[in-house]
C-alpha cells in the first residue's frame, strides 16, 4: 500500500508528504502517514475481513467482534502511536493541527450509519489525542482515493473523506462528484 500511495503522491500537483513506517524507541509508527500541511492522515493496513458467520448468518456477536478486530482495535492502535509521537515531539507530527485515522483492510464493511455510530461510540471516548475523524477503507476504496489524489489532488482530504458515509456500498467512490469523473476500476 505504501508503494501505491507514494506513486499517487508523486503524480499529484498538491504537496503531500508520505511518511513511511519507522521505529522510534521500542515502538513502530503507523504503517504510513500522509501529511498535507497541518493535516495528518495516519494509516494502518490490516489483513482482515468479515468472518463467514458475520456475512451469511448475520450473527450479531460475530459482527461486533469483526468490527472490533477490523476497525476499532487498529484505530485505537493508531491513536496510541500518534500520542507517543506527539509526546516525543517527533518531527513527523510537528505542527499538526488535524489528525485523521484510517484503517485499510481486505474486506469491505457496508458504511451504514448504525455500524459507524457503534464504532465511533466505542473509540472516540477512548482517544487521548484530538482526532478529527476516523475511516475504514477496503482496498478498492483506498485505491480510488489514491486515484483522485493522483489525478486531481485533494487540497483537503477531510472534505473528501467526510463524504464516505454517504457512499452507496456498490458504487463506492464513483458516486462522488468531482471535476473529471474517474472510471470505476482505476488502478495505479
């Protein structure tokens, strides 16, 4: 994911900075961070997807467990890591005013308001840093975000990301109105 992120940023006319994973003390940074001025998008990539019991049987207990493993735990991991970086006055977070946290997984989760509200209720009260927003992307959604960055540049990714809960699950990013629409299967 880091390679395609760097490629998208290199094609963009906006001054993004990709910060790859690094070690500080006994800790590791997020898998990578995307910085734009005073905004920081920290990204953790996980090899997870919904279990069959969640998909087929709609087992609520398994669904909540999957949400915890796919989104909540990685988001909390990101917030703890960014907090440590801030406490150490690490240059990667110097001057940051807005923090966005994102998890990219293999599996897709429908961005339904009740799921997102449950996740937000479970994580926002546990943050020890000011997080502006959290996101979950499957691989295709993340690639589409990168295609928009590469093609047009997002001068404020927050304006783009905030629209994600309104996406239709089938069409994902193709519904978003942009100057030059991007075909559904754009790969970098």
